[in-house]
């Protein structure tokens, strides 16, 4: 798993990095990952190069493999800040906007289509591994609908060299 951004100017807000670092349940792993990217104390209000965060994900994958990174993505999905008083449809309707509040990356989008009352289609071309995105989206959905499930559809996938992944969330 190698995460890369095709935008060298992309930035990410420190609060996203902090949630990821806190999600590393083992302090030793957190220390190794933060040392590897040369980060000490993370300022949640500061903007960091996106490359720092992607290197954190890559180093974490190297240390604890895909299942470990998936567990971290579950925590990120549970802890991602949500606007007050929204339901699942409202949240996913503003997902791209929320992504760009925490990511300064003009090359990435999360297109969401509310396909029917219990079906959401997401097209994502973020620089994150598709399993990471997929797990974050599912866990965010489960905050509203415990029965939520996610499926990747289509022939194009970032994991196999595609430019985007397409997911369906149902409940």
C-alpha cells in the first residue's frame, strides 16, 4: 500500500493527523510513526503537507498491515467531527465540503449521489487507500444506521491503478 498525492501543494489540517495518531492504540507504534515523519506535538489548527499524513499511513501499514490500518480507519470514522443535527443523508450530502474543510487538495473530490432513501453512491478520488476510505465511510454511516453496509462497485479502483473508487452504502 503506497499512498501518494498527485498534488505536491496539498495540505491537511492537524486535527485529522491528531485523530489518526491517537488511533494508533499502541504508544510504541505511534512513537515510531511520528518519528518517521518527524512530527512531535501535533497542532490541530495547523496545516501540514499532505505528504506527511500519507507517509504516516504508509508507515503504519508497514508496521501493522492492512487489518491494523483498517482498525485505525474504523476509529477515524467513529471520531471524525460531524456537524450537529444532521442525519446520514445530510452528512453524506456535504461530505466533499467537509473533506475540503480539513484537506487543502484541489485534485481530490468525493462525489455523493443520494440514489434512493436507503442508498448512497460515493465516487472518491482521494489520495487514501481505498480500504481506508471505504472503512471511514462505513463507520461514519454506522454512527447513524447500525445496519449500514458498503460495497465497492465498478471496474475502476485506485488499488488496481484506477483514478477513483465507487462505493454504495445501504441500510
